[in-house]
C-alpha cells in the first residue's frame, strides 16, 4: 500500500511533532565533510510513507541570529507583529524564530531603507545600488547577504518591528529524500543530511534546516514538525525488473531505501549502485552496509568513484562510461534507471553519459538515442530526484 492510498493524518498544514532518535556522523575522522544519519520517530502516529517519498521538515532559525536582529532593530523582541495567514499577532521574537525566513534580502527592503535613512552616505550608497544601470551589482550585493547584513550596514534607517517583518518571506519547510524502507524500519524515518555551513561577506552562514536538525535538535526532547511529501520517484511495480541507481554524496539516501524495500519484498530483479564522494576511507556513506549487501548478493554490483583518491578526479559518470557495455545490456533488458543528487552539474553529466552509452553500445544515432531516453522517461524507466 502506498502513502497515496492511505491518507496521512498529518500534512504540510498539520505536521506531526516528531522526536529525533539518532544523530550520527557518517564520515570518518579526517573527512572535510559532515554528513549525518538522522532517525526520526513516527511510531504510533499513523504517518505513512513509501520509498522515494521525501520528509518535509519545518525548522526554526538560529537563536543567536534572532537575538542579533532584535538588537539591531532596537527592539525587545516582545513587540506584537502581524503576519499574513495568521489571525492573531505574535511577538517579534516568535515571528523571527519560526515564522519568517531571515535570508534572501530583496530590492524592496533596500528601497525602504533608502527612503528612511537619515545618513547622507547611506543614501548615496543605496542610490548607486538601486540605479537602473546597477542591476548586476545589486544582484551580487543581495546574493552575498542576509537580512542581518543589511540592518548592520545601514544603521541610519530605524525600521519598526512591523516594517521589518513586512519584508520577510514565510519560513518554508525543507524536503529531504527518505533513506529507509518502512518495511525494514517500521515507525521510523531515516534521513541523510549534510549540514550547510559556509562564509560570505565575512560572515559565517548556516543552512537553516540542515543545521537545525544536525546541531539544534536535542534528541528525544526537541519536537520536529514533519510531514510526508509524496513523490513521483519510485521503484518498478514489477519486482523482476533490474534497477540502476546513480547517487553520489547525499544522493545515496533514496537508494538505501530502495534496496531495503527490494530486500523486504523479495524482489528478484538485480540492483546496481553507482556511488561517489571525495575519499573512500572517510566518505563512503553507509559503506559497511553496502559491502554486506554486496557480499550477500542483495546488490549485484557497486561502482565507486572517489574523486580525490587519485591525481585525476573520477566521478560517477566516468564509472558509467567504463561500464558502458554492461549498462546498455541492463537497459536493453528493461532496467529502470534512477538519479539522485546535485541538479546543477552531476545530473547533467550523468544524463550526457547515458546518451553517449546508448550511442556507443546501442549502435544508435544521436537523435535516436535522445528518442530512446525520451521513451524511457515516458515509461517511467528513467527517474530523477535532483536538487
């Protein structure tokens, strides 16, 4: 039974308050990365999911950031503010904590500050930024900043708490591919999350939801508002079909769920995984699990691409090309092909490699190969979960 055929009692507008059972670092000592295996408790809630679905998580903003903004506004945090979709006012602190996004400043707030500032230097700087010919400079300026930077840089404009929150977007849930099968882990949802931390404009930045889950949720104490987002991304109904899974980095998440489901349902089709990251010694996510599945014959083949373990960088698309003849044989036999992970580069490179393999090993012209891939997508034999 799929999540779709069993209506969930919890939705985006009515999330489940769940608890975190486990927060484990998957990378080994010496890795430059930080990827977490998180286990969320949904036992007894009635919340259901299918492999391929995502878990929606409502985060809260970093308390330190909230307090800094309150201070810059010259406020106490107790001021009542009105927000769209809420019938009653909430305190400024509550709004900044859990209702609004504190990133992605807009041109509009700069226009408001330009109108309100009493400082001539600030007025001149803002006039230059907002000039029609400065469109590119404005985009770069906004792209490197959050709302706190804008308040710091233009102290001459004192916005009231209401004026400030009027510029902020709603704090939206984040979706994470589920890394477990409910058949294998009833009452639990597993996630594979890389906390986002970086620097811009001389300030340390933190991904709102990823660091909320990794750093700020206290196990078994903090309640996490969650819901299931049903997906198009799913296994073939025919258990005899082979599956090829391309999931470097955190893109491994749904394929861990896929293989657990295939084992639990006794699927006779073969499973082939392509995984990549920086170093095998430190970044082979769930490496022991995959080695065991391979040894037990539950996964037919695993091709690994660790980009920094040799002088020349090797990626999953390179491993695909190396295994091109076998990959084409699986596709010709009706295998389903899945890709999960980075949409900007990896998914495009994998798609290009797939087309090349079909041309080279399928003996098709470029246009015919493109048509073949198009038909795969139409038949739901080629599915992507990219972000």
